[in-house]
């Protein structure tokens, strides 16, 4: 089942054409990697999928809904519950603890305080950062901060996670762990993962590779992750966290 459909998408900034007649389908439960040189439009494509930007023309269908037909208020509410976003560079509010950062989407969504705290603690337990919830972002490692970003993105139980260069500020070991965790989330929760990344390591987990080059978007399925033994991957990440 296709959870994301981009149909005849055009995106212009004034006279600058970023995309012209882009068509892209992403199936539910995929680990989709967006590849391309800096400035090719990976982040713009991610923003279009996530509703942070609207296309100049064309249709974006998310989980069966044409988001262009929604009012601005309904579109915001729809994306808030449908998609979780992991911003580049472990973007956490520096004045808030990890727990407060993780629960922020619940505050904006009107989730009761007790419910969002319980949900955050459950996610922190799953991601191995329960002992760090009381600390500020500057008081934890980059890997722990990135796990908090993943927990925040999962708070409202979205069907899709978008991540823009989630490992760019991490060393090799932590980067691999973050990717393993995202793949674990995909396998255990059925969440569709879409990552824009320069890293070649991410290709190990890809079920679909989308290449962005010169305003043209091409897609191919990858056998690398599709042929992996899911139980082995689950065991590996459980040992890691």
C-alpha cells in the first residue's frame, strides 16, 4: 500500500525551478533514503512530503488524503498526527530537559500532561535514555540527544517519520546506532521511515533509494535491507540500546 504519492509535482521559488513534474510513490513500512548532492533538493522534497512547504502545483497524497484539499488548520492537525519529523542537528530546545523536549508535540496537540509524560517515558525506555530525561540537551551526548529527537518524533504515534541528515553530527558508532534504532522502529511499529542523507551507511537499511539530481527524481527498490533477516536486526538493536 502506498502511503505517500507525489503526482506531477512542480516546485518553483520565483523563477528558480527546483522540481518539474515529479512523480514518486512510497509504500507503507518502507525505509526510503533520499540521495543527492548538496543543493539538489533533498530537503525541499522532504519538506513537501512533510507539509512544511506546499508545491507550486501537483498533488500530494498522504495515507489516502489529498492534503491540498484540506484547510490550513486541518492540514496542520493532519500532519501533526500523521508525520513525525527529526530535524538536522539534534534540534532540541536548549532550555528544556529531554523529557520536556520529547513531550512538546503533545503540548501543541492538546494531549493531557499525564498521558504525554507516560508516553515519553515509555519511548525513552525503548530507546535507552530513561536515565537522561532530567538533563538538558547540553548535558547529554550527541547520540542520546538524537535518541530524544526520535522519541519526540514518535510521541503522537505517527505513521511516517521524516529525518533530515539525522547522523550528520554523530561519530561513526553513534550514527550506526541511530540508523539501527530507526530501522527497529520501522520493524516493530510499522512506521515508514524517510531519510535525506549523504551517508553511504544508511543504504544498508534502505528498501527504496530515491535519487534527486537536476530537478529530476528517480526511484529504485533496494534488496539490501529487504533481504535482511528482521529478527537478527531486532536482536542487534536490542543489544545496542
